[in-house]
């Protein structure tokens, strides 16, 4: 939700990174934070490398009509069972980056994750950018094929290897550009009070989890991890 922060006379906007479990949301948010944030970004709660709360980082992101802009980038948890938390974070979004693992299996997981998002986006007209991540994986599909498989062939899609930092900035800039375009179309920006991400954490802690679904995902991950370690 874009807000004009009267105290610091800047425009604050939020870009939410969403997507299925393990697609690379945390990797994107951390890479952006490492490049642009002046202070270290907080580390989200994790279990076996899966985000349980959300990642975030905040940095200066140029100007909009000569007003300095501060972007907060939020990374949602992707494990099944965390849908209510995802919805809560998406309610705060000025734009969504849907990250998708570009492998055939990853695209299937992406399709399941994007379905509820598409209806929310259509309803609120939030701009969306698709990131076809993990392009380095041997069986990965090219970005247009990923967008097609996700059912959004028209919007912008960017290829990335987030783990190496490739495509991370381009994806962010594409989302930022979409926010600017949406702001251009509005006559006025509502001057709403700015809610810092710290307060979001408290709100998110009260959002109920689907404990059964979440435990199922975490057990699957644990079994995969153990299978990898067994001789
Ligand atoms: N090969 C490859 N691996 C990647 C890439 N980007 C991220 N990864 C790896 O994929 C794994 C999952 O990445 P995360 O960023 O934690 O994924 P996430 O979307 O935040 O996962 P959840 O929080 O569980 O939803 C990590 O081991 C990353 O290093 C990539 O471009 N290529
Ligand atoms: Mg994560």
C-alpha cells in the first residue's frame, strides 16, 4: 500500500515476493538487501531453510515525480499451511513478484501457488511480475514457457539465477516500474499512515497457521534431507 510518509516526506511502497516453497523468495530479498539496504536486514524465522514468517528489507529506490521513494521488499513463506500469512502480506502489496522455479516440477508447484493469488490480484488490480528463477537448473524451461505454464503469458516475465544474483535487480526494477505506472494512473495518492514492517511481524504472529498442512510440508522436506544424507 503506497503511503506518503509526512514525517520523512517520502513515498513508501511495498513489493511482495510470493511463490511456492523453495522457489527463491528469501534469496531475492537477501540479495536486494545486501546490495541496497544501508542497515543489515532482519533474518526471518526458518525451519530446514523454509521461511516461517517473512523476510524484509527497506531501501531508497529513486524518486517518483521528484518525491524520494523508499521501497520495502517482503518475502512470503511458501510452505503449504501458510496461505493465511501469504494473504495477509499480499494485502500490503503495491506490486507482487511471483517467483517460480523454472523446472517442470517447480512450475507445477508454481501453478498451485499462483491460483489463489491471481484472483486476489485481479480483484485489487495489483501489478505483477513473474520471475522464472533457477534458470541454471538443467531441466529448466525458458521464461516465456514458465509464464505460459503459470497462466499469465501477457505480463512481464524475467529469467533469473537468484542464487548468483543474476536477474534480481532487473526483476525488482520491473516491479517498481509497474508500481510507478499504476501511480501515474491515479489522480492522487492517499496520505495514509505508514505502518513499519516491525509491526507487521506482530500482526502476522496472530494469523492462524494450517498446522497439519505446514507439518506435512516440513516432514516432506525433512525426509528429502535425510534421504540425501543417507549413504
Ligand atoms: N540452483 C539454484 N538454486 C537456487 C536459486 N535461487 C535460490 N536457490 C536455492 O533454492 C533454495 C531455496 O531458496 P529460498 O530463497 O530459501 O526459497 P524460498 O522461496 O524463500 O523458500 P520458502 O521460504 O520455504 O518458501 C536455497 O537452497 C537457494 O540457495 C537459483 O537461481 N538456482
Ligand atoms: Mg523463504
